[in-house]
C-alpha cells in the first residue's frame, strides 16, 4: 500500500513538471489561450481528486464501523457495499430529483409521462445491475470476534480520524486497519462440536468441523408457526457467529411438513445449501405442502443443491477422521397429515464423541450420548 502511494506521488510530481514545461512552451510561442485552458483543466482535475479522496475517506470510516457492528450481530459483510455506496449516490440523487419533479408535475396537472418513463428506466437498469451478482456469493461471514480485537480496531480508527494528516495517508492507514481486521477474523480457529439450538418443544442440532457444517432438524422446526422468521433471525446469525459461514454442507430433515418446506425456501434465499436429506413419503399430502415442496425443489435445482430422498436403507453422509455422520433406518413408520414415511436416526461421532439423534415423533429424547 505504501509503495502504491509513493508511486502515485511520483507520477503526480512528473505530471506537474510536464505541465510547467508545457506552460513555458506556450508562453514562449505566445499561445496563451492553450495555456489558460490547460491551467483550468489541471485545476479542475486537482479539485476532483481532492473531493474523491475525501469521499473515499468518509466511506472507509463508515465501512469499518459498520463492519464491526455487522460481525458482532452475526450478519454477513458484503465488500461490494463499499463500491455500491460510491456508485449509488449519483443515481440516488437523479432518482430523487425526478421523484420531486414528478410530485410537483402531478400537483400542477402537467403531463409527466416522460418523467415516469425515466424513473422506470433507472429502476430497471439498477435492478439489472444488482441481478448480475449473486447475493450469497458476495456475502462474507465471520465468527464473532473477541472484544479485544473490536476495541483495537475502533481505537485505531479513532486515532487515525483525529490525527492531523492528509486524507491520502488516512486512507492508507484505514485500509490497513480494515484488511488487518479481515485477516485476524479469518484466522479464528474453528472447533468441532455439537450445538443445540432451542426450537419450540425440542432442539435443532448444528454439527461442525473444520471441513463441513451439518444441520439436523428432528421435526421441531416444522411445528413452529413462525419458522421462516426463526430461520432468518435466529439460525442464520448463529451460523455466522459460531462458525463464520453461510454455507450448509448437509441439511438433514427427519420429518417432512408444509411449514418446514416454507422455512427451507427462506434458508435458500439467505445461505448456500449443498445437500438436503429428506424421507420419501407416501399418501395424500395437502396442496400447500406440495406447493412449498415443489418450490423448495425448484430452488434446489437452481442453486445446484443435491436433494437425497431416503428410501428404506442406511446412508453414510460423511466419514472423516474428526467427523462421521450416518443415517440409520428405524423399524418404525411415522404418520403426519395423511402421509407416511420411514423414520431415520442420525448417528456418528464429532471429535471422537459418539451421538445419536432420533426423530421428534419416534421418542421425546432425541439426543443420546454414549
């Protein structure tokens, strides 16, 4: 970064010397008109450079503090938001200006069809640009940082802000603070464990190692009327705070249901799911259940997620030195809303600790440690 700054200052000095040489040449050849034009253009470029440097400085300060707040809340940080703030301001000014003109034109009964067309054109153009980039691919999640790291970044940023130096140097120092925070948070160790997340009458289980994250729902999520809100405001922030990711390698659903499928569609919008495991059911399901299942299946195909339908056999999901997960068929058929399906238990080891998770309808005690 310092090398880049030195190169920039060197190039600026060279350009300044070339400008003085050209001004002297224009003076010798009595071409003062060209000299005045060049002087005005150079002055405008300097003012533009100064304004951009100040704008860059303001956005750096906002990005650092907003980054710390988002990470502590368990929300993802999007690096493109920094570029979006710089590019969106002129578009926002034009859009709001056209809205004000449209408002007064409507009050004064002035024809405003062209203004409406311009507003629709700006909106469609902006939405098209946003659709070019996948939201999940740009979001970066970090584990909840230590209070010492947060305090260090805040104090360092405050010292840089109040220090009496040029905006260019402040920008370099703030960039070092921001990228340093990125690096330290990305190096946070990830421990293999089983996390129990309360949900209505039971728990949802999050299993993690260095390689993969697995979520197991024994059937309690489908009993929760506000399951989509629970997914968005409880489960997803916990994924970021505990594991620093928004990617679910394996999502195991032991009891199918309408509310469950609706919640999984919300999960697709906010995270990346690689594999879904769901028992194959028989019988007459409701129209709403079929609707949300087909919607979930369509999203899985669009997001390149593999859906595994469980049919009367055992399955090995993962087998690593630190983690092994398998689905074991139980001698029991569950019934729900006129549909029947096979029951499966999730067995395996996490960090050399064995576990067994049963479906909610199979037994009231779903987690047993050997």
